């Protein structure tokens, strides 16, 4: 009986301190576009979208965003911005540093009035990239 009480106390204690872990969020991209800054400080037109079938992972537990393109792009999240949510868009901003120690801002945008179309923007001082993304469906 004494062992049963100890087991119950241990199980209760163990379950009491168990915490739920945030699961990484995975997206797939369908295409990518970019723009760069002109010498006068304005931006060029966005390039045509090109096919880009890559996996993008947001891991809040590790403060990390990974873009698994030919050359893996790794972004360490330094700060989580304030989410903007209105009738037209939902914008989730992140202040990041890439694997080459360059600062950038990453925005995950859902365009509600466009059938919830999703994009991820990677904004540097001199260049910007945008990926059209969708939630990865899980098999099994």
C-alpha cells in the first residue's frame, strides 16, 4: 500500500509539471519573387514568381525559421512583433538574424479577402523576397 501511495504521488507530480510543447508549424511554398532597392532608395518592381517547392518551418520553441531551399536559410528569431489582425489581413512579424548574421524582418501574412492566401516576406535593407505558402498537410 505504501508503494502504491508513492506511485500515485509521483504520477500526480509528474503529470502536474508536464507542459505542452509547441509543435513546429510547417508550410510549403509554391513560388517565390524578389525585389531590390534602386540607387535612389525606391524599390524595383517585383520579379515574376518562379516555382519554388520548398519546406518552411517556424519553430517558436527554438526561436527559429528555416527555409529548406537548395541552400538552407536559417533565421534566428530575436523578437516577436505585435500581430496585426483586421478584416483584410493577419500579419505576424518577426525580427530575425540570418545564418550570415544579417538583420531582417520576416512577416507571415494571410490575405483574408483573397481566400486566406498566405505569404511569407523576408525583408532586408536592400532586397525583399516573398514566398507564396500554404499549410503542409500531414499524411497519417
